[in-house]
C-alpha cells in the first residue's frame, strides 16, 4: 500500500500524466504483490 500512497501523494508528478496513469493502473491491477 506504500507504493499506492506514494502515487496518490504525487510520487510520479514529474512524469507525463499518461505515463503516471499507466503506472498507477499497472500497480493497481497487477497480479504481483504490490499492495
């Protein structure tokens, strides 16, 4: 959950919005244990 919190806190703010959205999607729906 720490990764998600960092994303929602603007961890990827320096990246283009589309890429940030892609990363957010991958981290959210990935079968890997990111949560």
